[in-house]
DNA sequence: ACAAATTCCGGAAACGTTTGCAGCGAGGCT
DNA sequence: AGCCTCGCTGCAAACGTTTCCGGAATTTGT
C-alpha cells in the first residue's frame, strides 16, 4: 500500500541501504546520489515507517506521561510543557491517567514497556509497594518522577521546592499577625504535599512565638477543600487563616467558608499552592505559592532525553525549581 | 536483552509459531501445550514486543489526540474521556498540542502517519487549506473531528448541539426580559462557536419582538473575554445581558465588568458555554450551557475504534450530543 | 480397516527498516 | 608501477513478531 524504502531504491536505481544512508544524512554516500535519492523520495512522497525503524534501532521515539488525572490543572500545565519539549526533539508523548490506582499504574508500566517507549514521566510512585517500585525500575526504561521520592537513587526527579513553599506561606501568614492557623492538605502519602506541610509547620514552630497549626487531611480537589473546610469550622471555629495545599483545595475552602457566611479575607485569610491560571480569576483573587508547572514538565522530558541518549541509564538526575509567593487578595492582616 | 518469543519457544520445546498462537488464544493449539507455553512465558516474564507485532499486523494500537491546547479545560475533559475509552480497548493515546497552527498540525499529521497510528482525533481542521485537508484525509487513517465540518463526508465528527445551545441561551435571556443583548464569540473560523452564534441570533430574531444582538469576535480565552467586555462597555454601555461563547470568555467578561464597577447579575447578566467545573466555583456561579465533554471524547474514540475495525474506512460516522441549560446565579431578570 | 476429515504443530516468508561487512574502483604515496 | 587507503555502494543479516502453508498425527465415517 504505502510506498516503502524499496520503492525508492528501485526507482532511483540504488540499493535500499544506500537510500537509508542518504535519507538519514549519514557519511559515506556521494553527494550526487544523495541528491538524486532525496529527489526521488520526495517525488514518491516516501514516508519512512517508524515502526520498522524502531524495531531495529530499539528506540521508539516515544515518551509517556502518566499522571493521576489530566483534568487537574497542574498536570495539564506540566503536560503542555512536556509535550512541547518532546515535540521539539521529535518525540511523541503518550498520555496516561492513573487515578493513582496502583493496579492501573502497573498496567500502564507494562503496556508502555511492551510498546518500547524510551522514557516515562510519572507523577508519583508513592502508592506503589516496594516490590512494585522495583519492578518498575527494573523495566530498563528511564523514569522521572514529579516529586522527591523516598528511595533516592533509582528514579530521577523534578519538582518544585515544596518545603520552602510551605515555609513561605507560614512566614507570610505569621507576618500578617495570624496565630490560629490551619493547614488543609491532601492524602497522607502525597509526597509533594507532605513536604509543603513539613515546611509549613516547621516555619510556624520556628517563630518567635511558635504556633502549632491545625492539620487536616483530605482529597486533593475542590470537593476535598469543601469538606475539610466544613470539618475545620466545626472543630476549630476560631482559626483566622488557612493554608490549603493546592489551589483547587483553596477554592473549595473559600466556597465552604463563604457559604457559612465567613468573609474572605476579612474574617479568614486563605492561601493556596500552585498558582494555576484560575487563581487570578476567582473572587477574591487567590494569594498562593507559584510553582513553574510548564517548566517542570519541560525539564522532566529534557532529563529523560538525556537519559535515553546515553544508553544504559547512568545515575539519575534531580532538579528542583524555586517557588515564590504571589500576593493577591485572599489574605489580610489579622484584625486586632 | 529482553526475553523474546524465541526464548519462550526454546524453553518450552515448541516452535515460535506455536507460542504465538498459544499466547494469542487462537484456535488450533492443544490445550495442554497452550497451558505449558503460557506457564513458561509467565515464568520467563515474557512481554511481547508490540513494535514487532505492529510491523507485521500493520496496527500500532495507538490513537492520537491533537488539540489546540491541553490546558484548555474543555480539551482536558475530552482528553480524559478519550483516554479512558482507549485504555479500556487496550489502545494508547498520544497527545499533540497544535495551537491551531496549520504548519504544526500538518507536521503532526505526517509524524503520526509515520508512526502508523490507527486513528486520529482532531479538534478542528478549519485553519487548514482545502489542499491540506485533502492531504490529511488522504493519509489513509481514520480521522474524527470535534466539530461539524464544512465538507461533510470525508471526516467523522463528534460534537455537541452547539446551535440549539445558542438558541437555549437566547431563549433564557429573552425570558428574563433582556432586550439589549451582546454575544462575545471566538475567532471567525471557529466552527463550534459560529454555530453557537448562529443559533443564538436566529432565536433572538425569531422572538415576538425580535432583537438583534451586538456581536463581537475575539480570542477564546480569559484574556479575550476581558478585552471584548471592555470593548463592549465602550461601544454599547447599555447592554444588560451578554452571552459568551465559552466559560473562559465568560470569566473574562465577568472580571472586566466587575472591575468597571458593574455588578453581576444585578447590572448585567452573563452566560457562558461549556459548563467546566470552575463554572460552579467562581463567584458568582456561572449560568451556562452544559455540553458533555467527557462523553464527547469517549464517543470519538469509540467511533475511531469502529473505523479501524473495518479495514478500509467506510463512510464516516457522525454523532451529536444534546446540551442543556444549567441555571446558576450570574443571570437575573432585567430590572423594569 | 481404509479413506477422509480434522486437529495440531513446525517451517519459513514477510513486515520495513538499519547496519556490519565486503567489494570495488580511484587516487595518493613510496 | 605497485600497494595501500579511502570513499562509495551493494549484499545480507537482523530486529521480534504474525501468518500462510503443508505435513504428521489423530480422529471420524463407512
């Protein structure tokens, strides 16, 4: 059906190997013949079959991105950064949604392996058992994770400086004079969020007059924010500031607080984390910690590309991005 | 390196062809030998090389999704629906961001072709020239579009009933008593949005006392909404209701209106289209037209799968989803 | 009990590339 | 003038599967 390298070879009167070399710009083929072959290939609209090439070279020129849910704005940004970088390098990016389901995650790992992807970009392996993690790393394909992981040394990692992000939030709230503070965070095994919490409570504890925040765990999405905020109001009605571990959770807490008649920021200050586009859109505009999502995705595939470059994966690479506080209107000084 | 079918064959004392048949569950292999082969394969942790298989079968078990930008919430939803459906069928989904750039779009088409994807899910070909469109359809791979397209018959399509969506919006605003109405829409060649506009103005014109809305074209995102709203206030300060062609644009117009001191919905009613999750989150909660984004993505790959099923692509399929008005708090009756 | 049909399995071609190796001619060096 | 080198090209193997075809073994039918 399609025109193959053989057709080009026949049509231009040379051997397929010559065609291959000419088209791939290798040394050892005369300029004239190369020109001729290229011309014929163009005339025939020859398109190399990358599957066949992949079979012999062992490289598929494909990367995979497995996230919990692409509808999460954070991952959408990361995905865009990753895809752009992959595109520039001539790689494709296959998208996988794991919902953080261990079984799904492993099945994706297997399937991607069978398809011989050259590298995998994964948001977390925290939900996997030790054995499953080893199984993954034993797949022989470089993997970069989107959070710092416990067993450093096996996987590469790219992430924001979550810990100082948490510290920044604490500092800011402290500066505003808040003393009754809560932190609404995600599931317990969520690496990035635990780091945010860690930095947050550490900084609060290190204050001249230390404060111990209320800590609540829940789902990392809008609904989770709503639920946690309701719980918070029931259990600790006196908090004046809450730091949510993600913008989506912050949106949820704002919603719940408002519905309960609290004003933001007059009655309670709310902070988020991520700085998604919507953070500047909602009302009130959300004060939050910015992390460079697009750049994270980009950096991740760059690392991946380097890793696949040097055959057997050398030592993993790690990269951490700085975060910064972006001050908007969801926080204010504690009223005296 | 990896264990191949030959290893399994040698280890289990049968021919590779038998292994292949046994593992693929074909007829013509004794139950005992199949069992044995399967056991050996499992013991050796054999994973078939899908690249090799793809080379001979001509099927890569891969679909592609090319959207303008995955960060667009609409596409993120569609992508999730598509990926879920693909996953269920054992297919992979490669993600491409075109920015609606014709060149990028064509390059993706070529590249995906070379990789022998089995089908392509594309949001629009409107920016492509006639010739480019033919080139795409001549690629020999089924393509389904996310909007109704002019030259019906070549591509399959899946979309919401944008036209009656527009009509619903008109009807609603009319019912609320509005007479000075504006419609903020996207770029002129945006298929779905022109349909929305069409339904909208048609319904307004069909009213007992027909009204002709102000029509403004701009970018389909938050910033576009801001700009259009500003322009609108300058040119037609007397409008009492605006229908934005997407939720993101609606968010932008709300922002611009509020900053100009207008109250929503007391001074001006605002409607959107899409019903993204955020629509219920922002303040005020946005009245909008719901379209089933997830289901659209899902349906699109289902069609694709059917199309690749029957080898040479038969006639294209078309599917349209119903929309519905979801009433929240961004609209109210025109004050007498 | 013999022909025919059926079941099971092995051999080998094929898919479309890349790539190591060898051959061949021409040109440079001594 | 002979030899070596070097640039260019063809040949063929290899990548890991699937699948067509034919043969052997077994079952069925009469």
